[in-house]
C-alpha cells in the first residue's frame, strides 16, 4: 500500500513541532507501507526555511523510511495576508508537484490512498485534487474545525464572505472523503450535523512515541525548588498571561521554592516577557523552543506540568493535544486548566483540574502539588503514563489508522 499524506505543517523530530504523521508513518513503514508526506519547507513557528536551501522549489528527504517532500512556500511572520499567501502557495505547489511526482521522481510510486490533513482546508483540497488525478482513495483528517474555529475565536463573523467560501469547501470535502479522521472526541458530532454519514467518521487522537521517553537518561540536577513547566506554543489561545498572574500570587505568598518555566515561541512571547517584567516576577524563566526529539529530556527536569488554554467555545468539541500526552508520558503530575468535554487528566487521576482563566485557582493548585509528598506525585505521574500507554501510544493509533485505510481501499 502506497500512502501519501498532505500536511502543511508536518515536521521531522529534529525540528520543533508536532510529529504525528512522521510517528504514524514510521509505524506503517514497519508494517510494509510506503509513506510519503508533503509539507512546507518553511517552518511555521521559526518563520524561516529550515528544510529547503534558498532557490530550491522542492526536496525529497528520507527519514527512517518515511519520505518527506519539502515544498517552497511564501514566507510570513504574523497572521496577516502573507500567511494567507503561504497557505495558497502550499496548496498550489502541493497540487502541481503531487500530480506529476511519480514521473519527476521514479522512486516515489503512485498513491493508493491520500490523506489530506487540516489545519487549513486548502491543504486538504490539494490532496483531493491529487487523489482524483491518480485515481487514489481520499481520506480527510480534521485536526481543526475550519472555519468554525475562526468564528469561535472571534476572528471573523459567521456572515463574513471568506467564512462562507470556507464553509462551502468544508462541506465539499466532507462529502467526497471516503473516511474522515477526527482528533477530538466530539468533532464527529459537528461533522454529522452537516449531513455527513456518521459511519465514515473515525476518531484517531494525537499520541506519543513512548520510545523517546524510555531512552531518557535522568540527569542529577541541582535542587532548584519545585519546577512547574509549560512547553509549547505561546499564542493567544494558550492564555499564558494567566500563568504569569498565578506566578505573581505564588510569589506574593512568600513561596520561594516554586519556579515556573515556559519553553517555546509564538506571537505572544514578546508581550509575555514584558508582562513578567511589569509584574516583577522572580520565579519565572523563559526558554527557546526545543526539537521534538529533545522534549523528553527537557520534560525530565520538571516536577509538574501545566496544560492551559483560553476559555473559548472552540473547545466544546474536545481537545487532543500533543503536549498533554507528552506530559503524561513523562510520568509527572499535570495541572489541567481547560473547559472541554474530555479531560484525560481527570480520567486518569494524574493531576489536578482548575477552571480556565482563574489565576488564583491555578496558584493554589501549584502550591498544593508542591506541598504533596514525592510519593503522591509519583503515583499521579505513573497513572498518567499508564493511561497514554493504553490509549495514546503510536502503535495503538497506527492500528486504528490501518483499519481506516483498509476500509477506504
């Protein structure tokens, strides 16, 4: 079986970001599949070309048996018209290269099945066009509900002409997909409400490569108090200003042992660093993003983690976060601050849950974890690890993906 995946933002483990399709692809390669991933050579959070030398329109890279087709796309830094051009350029180049790739590069065989993965719908549309060209089966993967997410985040009105066009494309793709993969547990309800047959909707959440965590060598670090870590994007949806406000409350209570570490990058980071100065925080540390294959080692430094999101309607269909499952795989307690219908932390009893947008509650939860015995925290962490081993290990999810592909074939 020859599988092609179109994911604008796919990355390899040597880069920051989510490696969902690489991890699943490598597992499928072990089971006899050929897997090729089409992705942008321009990195979404680093805002520079990391996989394509200047002037090259495309490049093929083989990473542990998974082939990546890195495509040249329009550069951007913020959420303005340049990012829209970046999306359009990926769609057009992926379509143009995809339709004739087996002739350009004979080592890449024609696809039997193509998966088009959002975030944005233009990547999925390119996948559909290429699947039609090669007479391949077409599967749609919904990692984000566009344009509903844009509406729920207050970025655009439901009456905006751009939203109308996106809704048309959305319905068009739902109807033509032979299977629809959703990541969050209640996304299927949204899709079914648009007249789509529930029988072709499959839930395959994000997961974690547990092997990366098993290989971690725990370094003997000097005692620096109780370290609470956040690792991930610094965007509006992450509501990291709440973490800083909680850090100020902890500091005002005279607790010198607690340190908050924020690792990553994003459009909100400059504002957050200024806010930390204005709040005169002495218990906060900002660090640069790390490569995916470095995440387990970095997480091993922490005593607990924070999974925090903005209070927004967009999460009413549930959450499926890479970083949450990384946290749980690391075997440490997690503070969960999200309003969503699913709560893996509560389900596994691997941490504490507090309301979103409540710095006082978050500060109290941090102090409660700090005051727990090491044995209590270790027991929490172990329950989280066991939960992801059962529900979110990559081999478990790869088996679900194979069944989905076989049903579409």
